[in-house]
C-alpha cells in the first residue's frame, strides 16, 4: 500500500468482525510500533496487547467499572445494530459532510461511550503505558508509536480506533494486566477486521479547512 494513500484512507473503525487476528500479524504490527521515532531514542512505550481470555477479562472488568447502566455484551450488539440503522437514516437525510456520531443524538453518544470502554468489542485490545521515569517528550514519542500501529494495521487490511475513554478506569486495567507500579497508563487502541457493512464505519469524516491549520512560508 502506498504510504500517502494509507495516511489518507485510514479511519477510526467502531464495529468489528468477530474473526480473530492471527498472532503473527499482531506481532508484525507491534514490531512496526517499536520502530517509531522517539526523543533520544528513549522508546518510552510499553504495550500490553490482549487477545482471547485476557481481552475478555479486561473488557468485562471495564463494563463492570462503568456501572449498572452499561449494556451486556449481547445488549451492546443489539444497541450497535439499532444505532447503526439510525446513522444510515441520518446519512440519507443530512448533508453527509455534516454527519458525525456525536451529532446523531444521545444514543449515538452512548454508543461511543459504551463502545469505547469495551474496545468496540474488537478481538484485540491494546493498552499503552510508559515508565514514570520517562522524560517530558515521551508523550510525543508514544503518539508516533500509536500512529505506527494504526497505519501498520491499515496496511494489513485491519482496522483500529485510538481510544482515550477506557483510561477512565485505570485501576481496573492495572489490576487485570498486572501493570507495574513504576509505569503510568497513557492510552489504548482496539484492533480487528472492520465490519465494512456497518453504517457507523461508513460515516463521512471531515476536517477543518486546511488553511485554518496549516501555514506555509515559502518566500
Ligand atoms: C487521543 C485520542 C483519543 C481518542 N479517543 C477515542 C475514544 O475514546 N472513542 C472513540 O470512539 N474514538 C476516539 N478517538 C478517535 C477520534 O474520534 C478520531 O480519530 C477522530 O474523530 C477523527 O476520525 P478518524 O480517525 O476516522 O480520522 C480518539 C483519538 C485520539 C487521537
């Protein structure tokens, strides 16, 4: 895949197939992550990649931490289906460039909230941490490593969503994964095969006009 094409076509995916991701492929993607640039080559990232039973345990702990209004795994599937249909209707009735999940109302906002904390039920859930001793530039380096995960996955026909929301429940994550006390959690990512039929995954993405965020001084 051409790099520029990959950069422009990657998108956050919020509904996944149940098909597991082969471990060798996960290792290839995580190897790409470790080749990101980092301040002073400090490589401040620590990735905790969960699949199978550990992933299930992690998601269950986060569902419980969310509280009694969090839907079960089955109820969430049903909710995702229903909100997906509403998104389809929204797409038909609105200017496609103006449709976003959060503009589609309370249920869509709940789908993002409940979906994020369960890694959108993707088969791979990744937690990113860093040693507490790492210096001030480490968040920049970790951002580069996370973007490598997103792009390497995309190049393999896989999909991802960068997720901040699961970090609301740091204690649960630390306990399930046995993350050492000298590390701090930074962010998380879900990874899997995209459900290409899902309306949520087809929503038009927008960016503010280029001129508002980029200035080129060429003289
Ligand atoms: C730091 C960060 C945190 C994010 N957290 C979430 C999240 O918790 N849930 C979610 O659905 N998307 C999350 N996203 C994805 C953004 O919503 C998404 O990147 C943005 O809407 C642009 O869409 P695109 O990735 O499809 O280009 C996060 C992205 C970043 C960079």
